[in-house]
């Protein structure tokens, strides 16, 4: 804590005294859980929560059955079936009207059809083989009674033949049977689901403060009313336009969502109670509880604590001053040791840092300036050159900066401290060669300590992105921007232009997820603007993919050097060209263009954007497989000495 200084310590104390809303809620949960654990066995509560969770899941299944059988889609489907049956009944009635005036019973029945079929066979084979049945032209006779057919008899013969071949009745019968069968299936499912929509007393007690438990009974009533409505449509298809009675209690989706939220809460409760079932877990929770309680007490007594901290700090300073009062002898001995040991060590470290930063050719060295007050001081001088000028008068601004970085890194290595370092635009005034060396050196330093770098230089960011993985250092990004909220606003996400392909695709997916609501809500203007941004970013992602994936980072836009060793696994075939050409053509088609409103295409849907992302992912995977095969196929070249 002393390394933070007085202001840093007070800031830490003030920070510890502030509990977030989540921490306040957590403290209340821990207090309640520990009190309950002292009164009852947590395993009993866990068993109860498991039972009601299982019951709630079964209730959700039954509610989802009702939703699938009785929602507006199914009601509309029932209306359509009833309308179809009504239409077929009308057609069948019209067909039956052809037989109006026939006096004998069972006309059109099975026995009569056998007679009619025999008459047809006789007419076609023997009586009138050259005429279609029934033959009623001229003096044609009835094939059954041999009488000459009059006008009325001719009309009836033709009507009877039409009736025999008419399928209207059969289609009506089939439609009615299908409608009845479909309804009976729905009826069985709904009846079984309604019978199971009865919460147990345990579930009702546990969720008595939750309104969704009480809403189940009205849903059962509404389900029965909807089933009765569907049954009426089956019985009376002609009433297919009959309106469905208002059933405001039919709110199955919100009840299901409420149950799911409750199940998630119960799972969290069981997780917390499980820790209370063993001594180690209980000890861990008690420690967390004590920490939060202590911070709560600190918040209530912040001013006295800060005053005591200042008093203790003043005491430490006074003691330190006393111990350093006599220092003449110490200073003399310290100077001798510094000259013999420290100076040479610092010089070696400094020279090594210059080499790592690509500045080994600069004739500068570090040497001891003197000793005072038991401390040695050092300075930078020209190495092997008798010059009276200051370093800043000889070296350029960039060279002075690289020398300063080498000196700073030398102090870090010599001090053995692992404290974090913060650097503000460390490559300002440096050319691309020094910039690359600094990025690599900071990536190496990040293995020893936390390195915080502020920079506006995207090229430098790219080099950090490149070197960090190769050194094994983890790299994280924090973005500060000037927005309407003010300067230095934290956005939390890396802009896509500073990210590799994987992070760019992640950015596109996040942007799609945030704006998909515009598509769902049919907000055409907002979705068109969002889709145009997504298409532009996909174009940039493909351009980055050509550099990073296809050419294996052999040539990168922010690096002057060409990594020829990475060309060894590069292979480009017609499928790559086709994939890139098709993707860029499609993105050009989808992209924003300055054209008349009536000529604009519909913007791509979220599904279209997801398909474009998947195409790029698939192509990337395919290139990776080809690279592995190429690596095995191409021999490694060994230098000859």
C-alpha cells in the first residue's frame, strides 16, 4: 500500500467503502442464507427446490402443449379446415341437385351403382359400342328396358351418369373425416395438459408472492373455451367466420417466461445452499460475508478511518526520517560499491535494451554521476566520443525518445520490481523500424508485469497484436473515445479496424445482435442503416481475410517487411478466387448505393448477414486445411553452410 502514496491509499479505502447494488444484494442473500443454515438443514431446502423445479418444468411442458395446440395459428388453421368442409358441402349439394325429381329410393346407392355399371358395360360392348355411354341421340333405346328414350328420359340418363362420376360427395366425406381426426388429436392433448395444470401445495406456497402461479387456473379456463370453439367449427363448418370470444387470460408465453425465471432463481438458490452443506463451502461463504460486512462498516465510519490512516502515514514518515539522519559514512561506501558493481551492471542492461530496440548503433552509454545522501545518481553520455554537446543537441527527436525508452526499461530490469507500468504513446516521433522493435519489446515486458499503453497509432496497435501472441503475452483492449457524453468515454470494445479477423467477426456478430430488433420490429429505416454498416464491415473483413488468412500474414498493410518464411504454406486455387469473387460481388450488390428510392433493393435480412459470416468462416477453415496439406507437401529448405 505504501507504494501507492497517501492519495493512492485513501483512494483504495474510499473505493472499498462503496458497495455496488449487486454487492448489497449479495450481502443480503448471504445474511439470509447463513441465518437459515443455522436454523435448518440446507439439504432439506435443496430437496424442496428440486421438487418444485421439476414440477415447474412439467407445468411449462403442459403450457407449451396448450400453446402449440390452441394459439392463434391453430385457431386460424381450424377456420381454414371448416371453410374447406363448408365449400365441399356446397359443391356436394349442387351435385345432388342433379337427381332432383327421382322417385325410387336409394338412387345412387351401392346396389343401384352395380346395376348402372352393368348397363354401361352392356352398352359399350354390345348395344352401342361406337357411342359413349349413355347413348341418347336420335332413336336410341334404353339399354335396360329397350324403350325408345324420350326427352325427359334422356335428361335423366345423362344426369345419372354425371352423378356416378361426381367426386364431390367423396371429397366432402374425406374432408370431414380429416377434420374430425385432427380435432380429436388436439382434444386428447389439450385435455391431458389441462388435467396436469394443477400446482402442488408446495409449489403454490413457495411462489405465493408470484402472480404466475395464480394465473394457471384462468389459462385452463381459456384453453377449454378455445377447444369448445374448435369443436363448434368441426360440428358446424359453415360458421367458420364466427369470432373467437375474447380471452384476455390467454397469456401462456408470459407465464412460461415467469416460470423459467423462477427456475433460474431456484437454481441459484440451490447452488448457494449446496456450498452450505459442507464445512469448506460454508467457510468460504462466511469469509465473503465478513468481507462485505466489513466494507459496510467501513462505509459507516469512513472519515475516522481516513484520519487514522493519515496519522499512521505521518508516523511512518517520521520514523524513516530518523533512520536516514546519519548518512556520511554510508554515502562513501555506497559510492564505492556503485562504481564497482552497479555501474557495470546498468551499462550491460542499457546496451542490451538499445540492441532490442534497434538502436545499438547509437554511441551512447550510461555512467555514474556521483553519490549524495547515501544514493548514487547516473547519467547518459556519448560513448567513446569527446563531445561537449548535450545528447538532445546531437540526436534527433526519435533517437532521443528511443534512448529514453532504453533507459526506462533498464531501470525496470535493475529494480527487480514487478509493478505495472503505464506508457502514453511511446512510439511518438519514431519511424516504422523503431515502432516494430518497441512493440516487440513491450510484448516481452508484458510477460513480467502489467503493461498499460495509451496510443492513437493504429499501425502500432497492429504490431502489438502481431507480437503479443508470438511472445505468449495476453493482450486486452480498452477504448476511450470523444462522444456526446464527453471526452474519455469508455466504450469497452475495440474498433474493427484495429482488430484481427476473428475479433472483426465478433464485432459484426455483436453489432448484428444489437440491431436485429429493428428487423423484428419492422423498423425499416433503422434496419437499413444497420445493415449497410454490417455489409461495409463484412467487406473489410474479407479484405483483412485475404491478408491474414489467404496470404498467411506474409504481407501486412502496417508492416514494411515481407515475411517470406510465411509464404511457404500459402496456396491459392480457383476455389479461393471463386469464394472471394462471389462474396465481394454479393456484398457489392447488398452495399449502399446512391440510386433512386424505387430502384433500391430490399436490405439483407439478419439471416442473410449470418449466412455471409458463415461463408467467410467456412472459407477460412478450408484455407487452414489446405495450408496444413501444403505444409506437409512442400519440403523445408535447410540452409547450406
